DNA sequence: GTGGTCTAGACCACT
DNA sequence: GTGGTCTAGACCACA
């Protein structure tokens, strides 16, 4: 939930993932207004420049739209959001499988490990 | 199988993963001698210092042992190698699940995607 | 206090020992920021790569944490620092005793020599 | 007792320490004949060149004497052997104290640790 | 020949 | 500015 400043994953990427996650989960809906850059930066304790970059990338990805003078909003293009969801899922799985392979594990073994694991929702 | 010089993952990490993978797969066995630093560096087309770093890291991980003037050998401590396998698997899955969660996907949905995907054994 | 460029012990190891010592002595405290790699390198007169290696090793040992773009900090995990102190002390004494033994001295004789010696507090 | 091929201390140095130790302990006496280079090399499983170096350094140190055609003998100069004992002891303690200091421990604390330790002869 | 250390200098991503 | 990676090339100790 919180930002890990020592992680290998860049802070801005962690923030992109978090916001993307909120949208995927439906906690944030198409047309919703995001906090201002400064507000959000203060909230999570990062530099405003970092948050600026996050918003910029989100807009580049077509996830948000900026209305001058009004702020940043989640796009109302729900088809785009569906695309986003699929893209993200595909990338996630693809890079995971690449890792599995290069490290010498079989897909079967790993899936079993995930299913038997003691994490999260038991889904 | 080969090194991606433009990937986000550093070359030396790719090499560590590769060698670790070879050991996990059993292609390289306890007590086996690895190629010399310079030899291996030439083989994969990286600088000798980069390969040196890879070997050093492997030794720190307890995977290899160096006999001065003779070369670098995979440890004969097969218990350590079993540990290694488990650690690597656990880390792999753990970080994947963290990603899934922060991006708002359910474990169930992702596993289905992996199983139905067009990768790996069906690839 | 200063670096011996012609010692048998590598420069980077001397630097690790020095920083570790500063922490053990309490001159550097949990959460303190270390000088930047380049800054410190200039200060002691070594190459930046050498210092980079020192910092990397310290991080691997769990003594420091790096916040990207901000610098390197002593871990705030004071339990880890206590562990460190004990580990270092144990290793120090253990390797000394191994030496004593292989060279054929008794522990008693050596301790007497240390206590009567012209070093340290009496120096 | 045995040679550690993966240790940080060079094999030849380990062997010098061992032989020196045997003399200090009195297991090997002034005038005693040492095994031939080849014999000894086979016995401990090292390269003959390595053992050659060991014998050469011992002679340089004035500990042994070579009689052509007869072999290598521990010097009968018992004053030299006493000197040797003292030199070795002094070096040992000196380097230990240097380490203690650079790592931020007090002499007192370390001696207590040695005395309370669960090693060796309890001497 | 083998690993290990160090330098000099370049380039990159992140904040 | 901060840490991180990589190259090229030199030099060293060890077996």
C-alpha cells in the first residue's frame, strides 16, 4: 500500500502501478478527478517532480486526461480502460513466464507453488 | 537463452540468473568447474569485469567456491543448492504476487490467464 | 585512520572496516546520511568505482539503505546494527584464535602478551 | 589441521604457519629432517611448486637449512627459533590490535570476549 | 592461466 | 546531484 523508497522498482513506477490498480479495482472510476499533483505528492511523501512524472505518464498511456484549469481526470473512455487492463495483465504474465524460464522452473511447478502458498485471498 | 544488452535488467543480473538456472536445471552439477572469468566473458561478449562481478556475487550467495589459481567451482554443498532453488522460487513467486496485488488483479484470474496462455509448453 | 594503499588488505575492505567502525563507535548513527559516492571517493583519494563497491557491499550486509536519487543512509534498524557489532566481534576473535592455534600458541600466553603490551591505552 | 583451498589466506601461507606451528609446539625439533618437497606436497595434496615456495620461504626466514643431496632440516640455531617465536607472536598480536582499533572495539572488551568464549583449551 | 583489485571515463535512470 | 552499470586496460598474487 505504501511507497518503498529502497525498493528496486522506481518510486514513480510504484505510483503508476498503484493508481492503475485503483482503477482496475474500480475504486477510482472513469471521469473521477485525481488529486492535484502537489496534493498527492504531499500525501505520499514524494517530490512534486516525481508526481508530475507519474501524471504525465498516465496521460501518455491514455489513462487520464488533463483539463486545463480544472485538474486531471480518469478517462471516460471505458474501452481504453479495458484495453489497459488486458495490456497490463499480459505484460505481467509475460515477464513472469520469461523469468520462470530463465531460472529453470517449469510452469506447472510454479503454479502449484502459487496455489499452495499462504498468501492473500486464497483465490 | 542469450543476453539482452538493452533490457531493463542489468547484464550481470541476467548472467547470475542464467547460471543459477543452469544449476537448478541440473545442467551444471555440484563440483563442476565453471569457465574462467575471461573465457566466459568472451563467450557471452561482455567485459571481464562484468563477469568478475557475476562470479563474485555467486560466491557471496554461497553457490560457488573459488580455489585460487585453479578456478571457480559450483559448491559441492548440495543442501545449499536445494536451499537456493527454494529461495529463488519463493522470491520469484512472492514478487509476482506483490505485483499482482498492487495492480489490482486477483490470483485466480492471473492463474487462469497463465494456464490458458499461448506461452511455454503450448508455445 | 587513513587508507594504506600498499597494505595486503584491499582498499575497499579497509573502507568497509572503517565505516563499520564508525558505526560501531557510534560516530555515525542510524538514519545518518553517508557522503555521496563521489564526494567520499575524492575525500579518501580513491576512484569512484571503488567507493561504489564499498557502498554496495555495505548495503548487501544490511548496514545501509539507498534511497534512489537521494543518497545512502545508515539503516534505522538498530537491531541489525547490534547484530553487526556482534558478528564483527565474533569473526574478529574467531579468526584470531584460529591463527593462534595454527601457529602453536596458547590462548593464555597470547592474552598475557596483549595485556602487557606497549599498545593501545598505554600507547 | 588441514588445508583450506577456498580460504582467503594463501595455501603456501597456511603451510608456512603449520610448519612454524609444529616447531613452536616442539613437535618438530632443531635438526629434524623435513619430508622432501614432493613427498610433503603429495601428503597435503598441493602442487609441488607451491610446496617448493613454502620451503624456500622457510629457508629465507632462517628456520630451515638445506643440505645438498640430503634434504631440508630445521635449523639447529635454537636462538633463531626463539627469535622466530617472539617475532611471530608480536606480529600476530600487533595485527590483531590494529584490527580491533579500526573496527571500533576496546582492548578490554575483546579480551573479555576471548576469555569467556567457548573455544579451545580454556587456557 | 586463474581470480582479484583498481583506475579512468562514459552513460543511464531516478529524484 | 545521486546511485548504478559497463567498458577498457593495467597490475598483482596465487598455483
